[in-house]
C-alpha cells in the first residue's frame, strides 16, 4: 500500500515524464500510463487545479461538483434514492431465491416420501 500512496503523490511533471519515457521505450506501456492518468482522474484534477489557481482559489476540492448547488443536491438525493431501491431489489431477489429453494426442497421431500411409501 505504501507504493500506491507514493505513486498517487507524484507531481504532474513526474507523471508526464513517466508517460513520455514509457512511450519511447515501449508504446503499449505508455498508452497504459496515459489511460491510467485519464481513468484515475489525475488529468481532470490537474485541469481543476490550474483553473482554481487562475481564479485565485488555493483550496483543492477532493470531490467533484457541477458548480450548481441545486443540481448537486438533486443528484445526491437521486443517488441516495437509487441506492435504497437497489438495496430493496436485492432483498426482493434474495426472497425469490429462498422461495424457489424452499419449493424445490419441498418437491424433493414429497418425491422421496412417495418413493418410500411406494416401495
């Protein structure tokens, strides 16, 4: 885990150097580094950091906002509602599985009793 934390703390210039050297040595690795930088949000963070410096803000936000507080509130409420619905659906599916298992077990036991009585 310390290695991952160390990699996350590397400055922008170091990541760019790693990417360029990776492309020069073996281009698939460089492409992998580029995809990692995009996927992890590091490039977005750099752009956001530059924009905040231009606007005179020195604090770096660790969360992404749209800039519209009403939309952010709506998004948070919608995500919470969707999580609750997902949890309820998971419970429903679990009850269905249990009911099906119980039905199959009851059928097995009935067939077994029938076989014992008939023998």
